[in-house]
C-alpha cells in the first residue's frame, strides 16, 4: 500500500498558485557583477591607496588582508589556522613549524612570508625577519603590512633612511597605516634634524 501511495503522490501535479506580478525597475540599481578574487583585490588596493579617511582605509585594509589570505589552497589555510591557534596558546615553536611547512608548501604565497616575519620580529630574530620580508615584497609589492614591518626591522638595524623608504612604500599603498604613518613622520623629523 505504501508503494502505491508513493506512486500516486509522485504522479500528482503540484497546485498552481497565481501570484500577482510585480514590476521590477530595470534602470534604478546596477546589478552586482561577479568579480574574481584577483580583480576584487586589485579594486580594493586601488581604493585603499586613494582613501580619504582612516576609517574607510581600515575597512578596505581588512578586506585586502582577507583576500590575501585566500590566495592559497585549503592546506595553506589549515597551516595558517594551526599557527594562529599555537600563537594564541603561547606556543611559538608550533607556530614556527607551521609557518615553515607553509613556506615549503606555498613558496610563492606572500602571506606565509609575512606571517613568518611577524613571528620572527616578535622574537627579535631580525635577520630572518628581514629575509622573509624581502621575499614577501618581492612576491607581492602591494603588501603594505610587509613594507611597514620591513621599516621597523630596518630601524632596528639602524638603517634609518632605508626604514623611511619602506614606511613610505607602505603609505603609498595604505596612506593611513597607523604604524607606518607615525614612524615615517618621526624618521623624517630625525633625519631632517640630523641633516642640519
């Protein structure tokens, strides 16, 4: 009986519901178009470089960071998550291993190099931080976060002119980068005072 009931239900036509027609204006609102991630990233970077205020710049910078992170595959994302979890737990050694494996897996992924450099800087391992940051900016010259950290690393190495150039590179891409902005202003004053 249940097989017969199933066949009858399957053969039954669904009821037709007559819904009122609603006119949709065609020209009022542009339709959103799909953008591939690289096009979206390029668009956000252009808007960030031309940002007029700090709030919109920070919002755009957050979108850019998110898009950067998505540039590698799921294995890379898993390694990044493991490293972040380890850092939150205070386990720098596990984070370092995860970043090492991430660099091996995706050597052209600038996020791996920037994250590795951030950990190295946190541990005052400036030689490796400089190497990783140079790799990161050679892979992706738009990495304002790498330029800003490179400026800090160069300041630590007492290369003030080079540090100022790195901060200026960061500001060319993110004009409201808080670290780069204040450090560049400070270095400009120091270098101007030393020139007198």
